[in-house]
C-alpha cells in the first residue's frame, strides 16, 4: 500500500535488560487532539460534508450514547475500534459478589479492521538515539490497574521511565499534575513519594478534581551521584484522567 502517514520515533535504552546496545522506540508524540480538533481537521481537509461544529455535536452525541450502551453490557464495534466492558479483580469463591473495594469495571479499546488498514500506510522515521534518557514511559494506577489512562486520587501510581529520581535542593523539584483545562498545578507532597528510584517512582496521587491532567517530573538528578546545576522537567506525552466521583 502507498505511504500516507509518517510518525517519528526516538530510541531509548531498554531499562528492562542489561544489554547496553538494546534500545526501545518511543513515538515522538504530537500534541493531543480533542474532538473539536478532529472535526475541524475533517472540515478543513474536505473530507466532511457538514460543518466542524455540526460534526462535533454529532460525535459528542455518539460517544454519550456509546458510553450508555457499554454500561448496559453491550460491546461496540465501529470498524475503527472495538470497545467492551471488563471486570478486573479476583473472586475468591463462586458465591462472592462484586465488591468495589476489590473489583473494578473498565472499558477496553482495541484497534478495529479499518484502523489496521490505515496502519499499513504508516512509515516510521527513526530519529536515532535520544540525547537524554530522562523520560516518563508509563503510568499505572495501582487501584484499577489502568495503564496510561485513569488516576485514582488517594491511591498509588507507579511511574516508570529513565532518570526520574526526584533529587536536588531547588524547590521546583518534584512530581506535578497539571490540569489541562486551567493550567493549575498540584505538587505531590514529598512524603507521598513512596519509592524514589532512577527508573521508578511510586507516589500517592493527590486529591485531584475530576478532569484531565499532564504528568511532570522535575529533578536535578543525572545519575552517578551527580546533580545538575539547574532542574529539568520530563513531561508525559499522554493525558491522564480523573473521572467524576459517581462515574462507573
């Protein structure tokens, strides 16, 4: 198939092996697009026969109804992705009921046939080894097991990556959650950084309001017992979500 898309990727040391010549590729992510951005793009490219605002309204209605029907136990197959409900957690006997303290409900999304076709038209441009091995690779919400998605305030999150250890006298050093809507920043209390290592942080998630957040880690740590003169910040390239308190 013809190449219609190109994504860029940097190579980072594979921290899961001892091989110094072993690397993993991480996509150099562009900015996150909203529903409005996608609809405007469709209108601008000429692929839509309705206005961007009309399309956005229709998409919002579709997503609202899809969420409603998923919560009734239906699965959804749009061709571009498949969505279905899953229950996570262990049941210790056939008679045990659902316990919100032990079990969680989550929606899983998987690529569909149409998206697989589009992926066949993607080329990858490897930019080489990243200049710095200071990065956030993954965020796991320990309460729900959600990866790079949900956050549960008051519970633990495991952050993995490279050279993340929070260290240095500069007061800006720390772990932050930045609200995408208003730019407000919430810093994780120092005592709530439960585990503080080069490739792994374990934190207690602050009492965040519902919304979407960008995770940042600021530190002077550079490894080998040395500190940078000025702090630097790693920004996670995916948005994290705190759901409404009464949301499923």
